């Protein structure tokens, strides 16, 4: 049986390369870029994004878990990987060392396990994370001295970096200087003993608008995918959205005036109209928040969602002009003709952020295709 995809996610790898090059253009010569590819590359595909990012000049990638790092190594990815953590067991330390994967030390518990590597014959490259104000992960500045003491004289532990994470660059840019004021003294303290460590703090927003935060390396996530850190117009920020999401019209039927459509009859026609069924729903990642307020593009025109989003489908009011037919392409994210629906548009309607939208697409029910791959 020929399988016809109910929807397709299209990833433009040329856009990924463009965005990496754009971010690199904001950095001083010699500064480095790690691309965050956690959560399956924010829904864009870990390995293709990682390879495209390195092709465009990134040093490597950052992930959230040991399992993500192992999957990349198993797939043949040989460049720099940083696990931003946390790790949960000593055997993960050993596995990261064996696979030449850097990892962040984000808690006193993680720090306390490092001396156990002594005599193992392994070499663990670690990045000390400083909590400079996010109050989530990392050691406080007063814990830096005891940490350095604990790894002193252990050749199996190489301190490769010192890092922190900014809490609210888009909301309050002044907090960058506040957090740097806490972070940089810790960097100075570490470098008295480990002069070669690199310092890194900047996320996408700080990379684009706070050059004083670039330090030796930046770590960018959403901007690499063409998603605005400010939830605005990514293209105005020099970025190209990489993801489009398309479905198709499964059927069209004429509904009389005064009829209800879908569960609960949350939409009721005020005139005779054609209703088109789109064969994806919240089981595929289309949020129920779009019920009666979302829009899609069909043949270059916008049409409103009619009624509630169901698990496997939703309806669209397409009027009576005959513009919409079975098998026509339905665009949920991306361009159709002169119009475009952005991830940020969907996020505003849902009351969330852009990359929650891309992470929520259910790829076990959706075809994903990569365009403009590396030669």
C-alpha cells in the first residue's frame, strides 16, 4: 500500500546554514559558536542540523542529555559535543569520557562525583557552570574554590570551560550586565589555576544584541532555526525560518446555515458554506488553542479554523467560491503565494513561545523531509 502522509514538515537546511553564518558574522574573529540541537534540534532534526551547522562554520553542538550525545556519536557525528546536563550517574561520566564528549558540571552532586574518575585512565572534559542569577542549575561563586580544590591533581579531569546562562535577555536586557557582573569574577578565579579555559554565556538573544556577552564562545538555539528570540519577525533580525508544515484537504462538504461543526458545535454556520477537513489534529501537534481562532493558507488565501481541533482533524470554513478542492495543500507554517504564517504567529495565538510549537509537532505521525542538504 502506498502511504500518503497526512502532513509533512519541511526543513530547509540552507536556512540553517544562513542563520549560522549570520550569527557568526556578529562575533569577533576567533570567537566560536555552539549550536543547541537538544530535543531533536527543536523539532528540526538533530543530525542534519548538526552537520549543516558545522558546514557553515559552527564549532559543534550542545545537547541536553547524555543519550542525545550518544545518539549523535552513534550516527557518525565526530565534532564537538557539549552535554549541558545534568548527568545522573557515574557511568554516564565514563561514557562521555570514552566518547570524547564534553559535559557541564551543574551541581554540587555532580562535582562530588568527579574525583571518582581518578585512576580510571579516562579523560573527562568538563565545563563548570556558574549560577549567576537564573537560580536553576550551576554552582554559586562561593563554591568555585572548593570545586577547584576537589579536582586539583586529578589528571583524568580536564577543566575545559566555564559557563553560565542568561535568564531574561529579551524581557530585560539590563540583566545581562548584572549576570556578567557575577560570572566574570568566577571566570577570573578559575583562570588563575586553569588559564586556558574558555568562557561562554550568550544565548541567541545575547549573541544578536549584547556583544559584551560574547566572551570566547556563544551557544545559540532558536536563532539557528530562524526563530525570533523576541517572538517577533525573525526575518527582520536577519534570520531565515527553516521549518514549514504542510497538510492537505481530505474532503470538502457544503454545510447549511445554522448548522454546528465539530465537537460541541463550538462553531455554527451563519450562512451556507463549504467546510474543508484537514486530516491532522492535536495528536499531531496542532494545539486545541487554535479552535475557532487559528488560520491556514490554501491556494494563497487565509481561511479560519471552524470549531474545535480534534485529535486527528480540524475543519476550515472555506466559503462558497470553489477555490478549495480535495488534495489542495494546506499550509500551517510557512509561505503560500504572497502570504506567510510564521511560528511566531502560532505562538501568539497559543500564548506560548515559538520553539514550543516546533517541539510539539508529533513526528511519529508526520513525514519530515530535508531540503537543500549539504553536498
